[in-house]
């Protein structure tokens, strides 16, 4: 069966098609794709992954289906909730001034 492994940085993105045997897990597909050779900063054993936008809590146990796309997620630089809070506080301060 064929699946895709995808990773994106602000400056570069890559989708790697890979043929895998039935029962292959998300983690195995990432390793078989050799995407780590393109993006050496990826540590497949610790990085977050998902399948078609849904986070997979245990990539080592998540079996894939034909046509699935495994997405490798970069770590967040800032907490989105905290950024929204700061933006709202700033807007309120400007409004009250």
C-alpha cells in the first residue's frame, strides 16, 4: 500500500510517497520514508504526528490505511492561547486609553 509522509518548515516543505506493507504504523512509515535525511532536525521517536490533521497519541501503534498521509508537526514556539490573551489585553488597553 502507498502512504505519504509530510513535513513543513517556513522555508521548505516535503511530501514523500512511500510504499509500505499492510499493518505499517505511522512511526514506521516516517522512518521508512527517509524524510529524516531531508530534515535532520526531526526525531521520529519524540516528535508529534498526525494522520490527515488528527493528532496520533501513539504513532508506534497507529496502523495506517492505503492512501493515508502522516504529518509530522513542528513544536510550537508560543502558546496560541497565551498569544491571544496578550493581544486581547493590548486591544483593551488601547480602547480604554
